[in-house]
C-alpha cells in the first residue's frame, strides 16, 4: 500500500471517529442534558454561597478532574472572579501516603473527609462507574445528608442503617437480652445510643429485660 492509500485510509478512520463522537453526543443530549443542567445549578449554588467543588477520578478521569478544577479557579469562556475548586488527584504526597498506609481505595475518600464541608459539591468521574476509590469518595460526601436509623427487634437485637433504611447491620446482638423496650439517641452526643431492654408482656406480670445499655459500652444501669 502506497502513501496515498495509507493517508486516505487514515483520513477516513479519523472522519469516522468524528462522526461516531458527534452521533454519541446527539444521542446523549436527549438523556443527559437535564441531569447535567441540574448538576451545574448545584455547583453554581454551592459556589455562590461560599462552597467549593471537589473533583476526582483515575487515569484520564484524573486529568478531566484537574482540567475542570483549573477552569473554575482560572477562567472559562468569560472573565470572572476565581471560583473555589480542588482536584483531589494532584497531591502526590497525600495520595501515596494514604495508599501506602491504608489502601488505594481511600485516596479520595480521606481527602473528602478532611477538606469537604457541608454545602460543597463533589464531581466524581468514572468511565466504568465502578471505580472503588471514586465510589468511596461519593459515600463519604453523602454521609452528612444520609438518614441514620436504629431499629429494635422483638428478639432483643438492634439494627442500624446509615442510608435511610436501604440496608441494615446488627450493632447490638451480643448481649443476653430477650427484647428491646426503647431506643434513644443521646441529645448531647449523637454518637451515643441508649438501649432500654424489656417490654411488657400481657401474659406476664413483669417485663423481660436486663437494664439499660449504652451502645458500644457495657451496661450502665439496671
């Protein structure tokens, strides 16, 4: 094959990529225009009220995160004041220390916990949608807005959900308790939960219980 034929083949291949890209964008516009507009509005609202945009991703997505943050801090299309944005992919000391001391899955999550504040927005980029460290960052960002639920079981256990009741895990199932009478969160410390054991049985003259427990500690009183 001569140079002319090679150039023609390469030109056709490039043109095909342009056509595929254009067709994909046209198709995606129908499904993604509204969600992207909502996301942009959330970011604008956060920036207008003193918040910031955090961005993360791996590989090419890391480059996208950095590019996005740079456009906010510097400029994009028009002259305007700098906007607060941080790419979580750029601090090599932070990234490598977290990966070395813990696991690579935590490299973005720990940064979100360290510098993220209520009202900030996280831009999480993953071409597969399954990047473990990106998902961990999303989970960390959403924690503050999730509803925590405690459920007492008639059999004596307490189950906890941190996602509004989607999933539960046992948090009070080792104690010799037959039933749960009441559960309350300490008004002075939301991380402390008091569990009252025992409930009245119509067929018995006394309640079945073992006193009051402080969640995560030994029984505090009877």
